[in-house]
C-alpha cells in the first residue's frame, strides 16, 4: 500500500508540473516582454533592404494625392556615383518601385535619359516635400535634359506613365 501511495503522489506531482508549465506557456506577456518583442520586430523592419541589381538601399516612400496615398519601395541614389548611374541600363522597374535622388533643397536639378532604355516619370520634389513638376514619359536614351521648377529636396523616378495612372501631380506630398 505504501508503494502505490508513493506512485499516486508522483503522478499528482507530475500532473501539477504539467499544469504549471501549461499556465506559464499560455500566460500573457508582461509589458517588458511585449516591448522587447516589438523592438526586435521593429529592428528587423528597420534593417535596410538592398536592391539586387543596383546594390543600393531600398526604403519606403509614399505619395499623398487627392485620391489617397500610394506606397513605393525605392532605391536611394545618395552618392555622386549612384546619382550618375541612376536607372541606366535597367530593363525592368516594378509598378511600385522607383529611385529617389535626395538633395539639400537649395538648387534646381536637371536629368537626362542617357543609356536608359525605360521611359520614366521624373518627379521633382520641392523643399516643402511637395511635387513641383513632373517630366512624364521621358524618351528612352534621350540626351535632352528635363529640368526642375526651382530647388529640389529630391527627384523621384517611376516607370513611365505611373504618375498619370495614379493621379500623381504637382502639389502632392512625398515622404521618405
């Protein structure tokens, strides 16, 4: 009888341990644990993506229009070399992909289509982050320059025709 009683005691202890483990596994996270998990997730989301062709950092960019907001993933051409290369020789550009050329907002800019086989919409963004003008459906390989109207904080290149398709126009706001 003593042996059977000892076995029942062990079974009860094992059952209690299993129940306790289940409670701990199913318990809600503490505030600190939740914050730590969010930090990890946010850090992963903030990690820079790199474009497989250009090797440039890829970041989110949004354009707010009267019809709504459009989100893009754009390559950042933030060095003289990357800006000189731009989208030259590229044969593909996704519907919600593009390239942003950041500037200091103090000077006007001009662009051309040398060695660029894709028609592009070249969107000039003023220091107030509003679109000042758009050169739509630029001619592939053209050496003719297109100009900003005034100083720019950035120039956004999208696939030719996208600005018209989405209703993007002068006065819309661009954030990156």
